[in-house]
C-alpha cells in the first residue's frame, strides 16, 4: 500500500507519513462521539430524576400487589373466569362492586361510576351503549336487567325543554338588547348586532333596513318582521349645516369622500336650505341622498 501510493502519486516518505497521520485523525474524530456516548451509557450513574422515577415505579408496583394481589391483570379486562351474577339494576345508582358482579373489571366499573358522579345519567337502557367499557356482548347480556325509573326519563324531557318565546311587539329604535332578545328568532348575540348597527345609523326608518344587519337573510327577516315596530321619533338626526367630519364618519350610508365633499360644498356655498341642495354636490348620487335624507336636519 505504501509503495503503491509513493509510486502512483509520487509522495515522498515525509508526505506519506503526514497523509497517514491525517487519516488517523479523521477516523478518531468520526468515532469519538460514538465512543463517548457508549462510555456515558455504561458508566454514568442515573440522575436524580431517573432515580425518582424508578422509586415511583417500585412504590406503584408494591401498592398494586398489596391492593389487588397477583390477579392485577384481571382489572383491566373482563375475566372469563370471574363469577358472573345478573340481577335487576338501575345503572344510575349501583356501585362499582355491583358492576363487578356482572363480570366487569374494577377499572371498567369505576369508569361507569365516575361518569355518573360527574353528572352523567342513563335515561333509557340503550344509553349503556355509549359506555366504551361495555362491550356489545356484555350490553346484550345486561339489557334485560336494566330498570330505570320513569322519573329519570321525565327529567330528560325537562332538561331539553326550552321555554318558547311568546309573540311580542318591540319598538326597535328604543329597545335595548334585553328587550330585543324577547323577539322570537333573535338571540343575545343577534340583539347586540342590531343595537350596534342602529347606533351607527341613528335609528331605523323602515324594517327592510334590517337586511343590512349581518346575518339577516329573507327567512330571518320574515320571522321577526311582524314582531317589531318603528317609531320615527326615535331617529337621531344630524344637522347638516353644523356637522363636522367626526359627526358623519361612522354613518354607513356615506363614504369618506362624500362626507368631505358635503362639508367643503357648505364652506364654499353657504348653508344647505333643503335636501334638494345636496344634489348640487356632484359626488352624491340620488340613491345616496334618498338613503341619508331621514337622518339630516337643516
């Protein structure tokens, strides 16, 4: 090998020794992390956390052996050797020991008991199906013995019976959210949206403006339109001859450019005498003027 390198590449003896030394260094650097990790794995004692974890495992194992004996493995699954005894029962009231008499493990029995303790209820025998700890075969075996009092079944009906809203007539321009919530088809969140949009407008002058409230479509409008009325006296008006940009900026019927044009025209040509004067503001279209007219005073 040495002679081949020297003859092929023309290395001198000194160059050959240097190359050999470099190769040894590369191999050592490559192998060092693996050798160091091997040394740590076999010589470094366990850390405090590892010792604590091991101690916990030992304590848990001792506790399980003390409590459950050598039959611990039977807790996690139904045991074919467990003696099974069936009797009439109410799944809302029996204990974990009684569940175990049906052939369930302690863990399975406690899962059902904890479900009831946390507020769960069995309203009908078929509700046992929702317990994942009860296999389909065990459910079929238990079903003939389930007895749930009628009072529990009635409780379910009461729990899912909501008070129906009676037909009302609400004045939409003055009602607060609590009053609007009385309208059938209007909930608390929807009532807040109506009030928020009403404040931007200054009030509603016709029912169809409700279509401008987010979430109102034709079915919703038809549901609530006969439960509301509109008092035009409740509309807040803006004096167009004294209004500044801040007075107009939140109104949904005007853009910023239109608001600025209204104010600038007034400054150049004097006060507006009537709604007709707004047509002289070129940026305002007839439909804009028609929509904004109920909210202006002169």
